[in-house]
């Protein structure tokens, strides 16, 4: 009985934690405009660069995921997949996420440069 209670308790904690994740993520994103406005030191610009690098990494991961999904749809084939063009939707998302990642990397590079300029 105690083991079952522990398992159920752990599952409940995990479930509650998963509900709070979107809120934490939203709060972090809401802080970017303030971080940008306040960035005056090299460390603050490096912190922004690190955030942009994380965003770029996440976008590249989503691009890879959709690339694999497009391949899976093509492999599965069939009239419904051909009619609804699932693979083409995934291809468009790959292009979009890749472009987004490129833009985040450009922002990170600019923030690194800003940090260097402030040090001078």
C-alpha cells in the first residue's frame, strides 16, 4: 500500500510540475524586452546572446523533427497522405524553423559583438 502511495504521489508531483512549465517559459520570454532595454554591460549582452543561442538550438531541433516527419509521411505513402500533402507541410516547417534558427544565430552574434564593443 505504501509503495502504491509513493508511486501515485510521484506521478501527481510530475503532473503538477508539467502544468507549470508553460507558465515558467512564458515568464522567461516576457522578460526579453526588459533584458534588451536594460543591457548595458558585456555580461548582460552575453546573457542575451546565450538566450538567442538556446532559441536557435530549439528551432534547429524542431526543423530536424519535421524533416524526419516528412520522410516518414513519404515512406508511409497512400492516397490520404498524397491528398492532404502532410509531407509538404513538414517541408514548409523545416524551412521556417531553419530560417528562424538562422535569425536567432544572427542575433546571438550581434549580442556577442555588442559585448566586445562595450569592453573597449
